[in-house]
């Protein structure tokens, strides 16, 4: 199996930048993408389903697995008074995100955005909202470890929205989230709040 995945820290593929036209939060943008990041050619279906489902965020927002930035930029456009933390292990994705923040900010006002690798986020950071199209293909064990690290960082009253493809285990993940949250997970209720185009959106409430 190739080491070049969108969840690699340093993708092996050539860093060949190009621009694409997208519409986020009713705003037309020209953004930069490259191989070696998730869905480099367009806003993927799961992310579009998520963004159609979630209410406008407020307070401290985390985009977990930000890629080149469609979720981060949507949150920042829809809620300019929020503060956004965009996290990804992929250094190329973070560079693209920073470039795309500059591009988007020239078109419309954005909320403040901090892009960071996971270890650069302070352990005591708490979030009112988490939006994520999580990296399912890292495998079940790694995905569970990822969620165990970040979901307990929801502040009291906080909420996370995760979009997961049905045939890649959305229902089993919902069951795991509910069972783990009741046990040692550190979060509360889990609900399926939307289902469209082969994806489910799961809502996880802070305990």
C-alpha cells in the first residue's frame, strides 16, 4: 500500500498546485489545491452533506481534518464572530488552507482562523463546536483513537457533527460513539441527524 495518503504528514506525490472554483456559504471563491490531500478537485459529497445539515457555529470551532479548507472556510464565512481552529496532520493541506484563507479573506470577511498540526493544539483547549469529515480510511482503531482525543475537548453545552459514509461504517461508528460515551468516552448523547447521498451526519453532545 502506498505511503502517499491524504492522512500522511508529508505526501509523496508532486506538490503541483492548481486552482478550482467553489461556492461556500453563498460565496464564490477561487481556491488552491494539490495532489496528496483529501478531495483535491472539488468539495466532496460528504462535506457538502455536512455543510447543508449543520447550523451556523458560534464560539470556539474546531475543524478536525481540515484538508484544503472547505469546512473551515464555510464556518468562518457563516460566523465571522467565531474563532476557528483547523487541524490536520497533512502539512501540505495546512499550507493550502493558509493560502485559501488569504484568498477567501480578499472576497469576504472571515472569522479568525488558526491552522495547526494536532500536537500544536494545547491540551487544555476546549471547543464549543466540532465539525468533521473524519478520515475513515485510517482504520477503525486509529479513528477511534482520534475521536477519543478530540471529542472530550467539547466544552459544556458543546456539540460535534461528524459526516460518515454509510457503507464505510456510519452506523457501527454511531453505536461505538454511544457505547463509549456512556462509558469512558467523556461525551454524551449521539444522534443521527441527517442521511443523504450515502452519508450520515452524526451529532455528539458534550456530557
